[in-house]
């Protein structure tokens, strides 16, 4: 869900000189070292390390190749551009000329902000920020790359069993920037499965995974 930067920034960072520098493009200053380029360099390293640790600990059964693909999905330039856009960074970066404002600039500014947080709040503060920043994207990417498309598998399985497509009941709680979703799948014959997660897609995929298991049990019982 779209969030405001202020909602996930650690306390005290926004008023720091490091944060102001993180939002200063090189076109706005004469000395490149007064821009956000050095902070971008630092933030990129911090982002990679925090995300790597997060994935390593969260998915203990994945091999190196899958861990690498999962990390790339959430810290790619396009992913950072999207996240920076959600946070409204494009409106906050100081530039010296209008044509300097690009999507790449937004991604670079986001890395610079992470570098500034690291300097002000240390690894712990930067870690909390990055975890909040990429958490939803990571869950979605893991569903796509690790667990697969359970919804398609479920619908194919039901078709083979000559059962009607399932109905989906969606509930959510929490504020817009921190919503928690609960999806319940109802299948003919009294089969229900419920999944939860930080996005509707994650919750839906988990519900589909559980529904596949349950329909498999029913099919096995019917065949015996």
C-alpha cells in the first residue's frame, strides 16, 4: 500500500543534516560531495546487506540461487523507483534543473535516504526502515518465485474434479499503510481455507495453498 515517508522514518532522522543532503541532487549544488551521491553509495550497500540478512533468516530452506533471485526482485532499480514513488520522494528531492527529475533520481534518492538513516540511527535503525520498506514486496515476490501461483493450480484442480470455481471472502484491518488481509476460500462440499498476509495477494495465495491441500485430501478419501 502507498505510504508517506514520514510514517516509516525513524524518529529524529527527518531533521538531520544527513537527511537534507540525501534529498539534494548534484544539479542543485556546486560541490558533488554536498549532494546525495556519497549517501547513495552508502545506502546501496546497507540496503543490500539488510535485505540479504532478512531473506537469509526468513527463508532458511532456499538455496543460494533462489535467495539471489528473491533479493533482486525487491531491490532492483525498477522496484526502488516504485517504492520511492510511493513515498513521494520525487516531490521532495531538490534539483537544480527540471530535466534532472527522472525515475532513476527517485531510486537514487531512496538509497541516499537509507544511507542517511544508517549514519543517524545505525544499522538497527536502517534495518527497521528497510524491513518496513521492502516487507510487502518481499512477501509478494516470495509467493511468485518460491511458492508459485497457487490460485491457478487450485482452479485447475477443481476443474479436474468437476467442481465449481471457489468464492473468495476478503477482510482487512489496520490503517492504509499497514493493512493486514484475511482471505477465506469457500469451495462446494463444505471446504474452506483461510490465509493471511500484508497484501491481498499474499493472503489469497496462502488460502489457495491450504485449499489445494484440503481438496487433495477430499479427493483421496473419495477414491478410497
